[in-house]
C-alpha cells in the first residue's frame, strides 16, 4: 500500500492498489495479500503473502485474484471468485472463477475466455499524478521507454538508431527497469541493448510514479517497439 507512493511499481501491481482503494471508498472492507509490507494504507488492510493460508480459513463475499488464476483453485470460503488478468495466457489448469476481467478483447480471445462470464476493462491513469503541467517544457528530441526491458528493448534500440538516420538529435531515456518487478540485475542484462546500438540512449534507475510523471511531462513521446503480443 505504501509502495505506490515511495518506490517504483509496475502497472499491474499499482492497479491492485488503486482497485483496493476504490472498493474501500465504495464502503467495502478490503484485505490485500501481497509481498509488500503489511499494514493499513488508505483504509485497506495489507497482509504478507506468508499469511495466505490464514485467508483460506476466513469467510469472504468476494475473492479477487490478480493475475494468479491458480490461486482460485484453493478452497475459498467465498460467495464469488473473480479473476482479474493482466498477462499473456498461461496454462495452469481450469479457471475457477465466476467472473473474469480482461484488459482487452485481444487478451480475452487469447485466453479463450467464455464470453458470458468475461468483461473487458482497460488500463488507467492517475490524474492526480499524470496531469498536464503548464510549467513543463517538452523536449521534441526526448523519447522514453518505461516498460520492462525484456519486452523488446534490444529491438527498440536498433529501430531507434534507424530513426536517428533522419533525426540525429533524438535521445531515448530508459526508465523501465527489471528491478521494478523484483528481478536481479543479472537477469536483466541479456535484455539491455547491444553496445553498438547505445548511441543517444540513456539507461536510468527506476523512478517512483511521481518522479516518473515529471519525466513524462518533459518528454515528446513514448517509444515502444515490442516483440510481446
């Protein structure tokens, strides 16, 4: 619950925080089980994943599993089980959910989800952080990459150098780092650009959401060629 304010956090992980907050504001009593620090943040109770079995012994109106559909295969005492997916299809057995939320029609089709139980939602933006700033001046030569490098940064770097044949002054700033997802530096290394494609590319440490928003306000565009579906 505090991570979204203080540290870098992936979009799907941040979405859990925002959804929990929204449900709490609607009057629900919300408990989130995750790997972060336990405590009460924004009226939501966060417990560590090591206490997962404790949750199975409680009674719940609704259990929402974010990404981890195998978690719904447990013996929940719940009236309704919801799967909220953010990822490419995985093959972990049947989906024990009454309702499924996908982020696009493409994703729902890729998972081969039953239409009568599936709802398509969308990605979102926090306007309290990502808002127009009249004081910020955009640099028309500044492009940004803010996703995990394993989603195509090596290819993006090569394409970026091709684009620079026409716009030599372009710069590419990489803020998406694998550390956001808890990966070690050596795991990220194979997904960093080849040295011959590194001209005018700057690799930065991952930023908190508020600091990242400031960088986006001075950037011209996101640059995101990817080999992910």
